C-alpha cells in the first residue's frame, strides 16, 4: 500500500469516528431528556459532558478532512 492510500484510510477512519461521536452525543442528550422529563443539574452535567464529546467529534471530522484532501486532489 502506498503512503497516499494509508493517509486516505487514516483520514476516512478519523472522519467516521468523528461523525459517530457527534451522533452519539445527540442521541444521548435526547435519551436523557426523554427519561428525565425535566431539566435539572444532572441533565446539565450530562449535557456538558456530551458537549465535550461533540467538540472532539468535530475536531476529528476536520482532521479526517485534511487527511483525505490529498487523495481527493489527485
């Protein structure tokens, strides 16, 4: 496997992980609201935690983009 294909594979993998993290955080917060039926400190704590995971997911998507970019330009 040449270097360009390895970089593309890494970028694709990072991109997918980032998208999964963002989807997970969105689903988790909705699940928490559905079970709690109210907004209290526990819900806000969960939302802050999920916010961090969502930011990480966005960063991974951006990194994945730059890993995939050289392959797309060919």
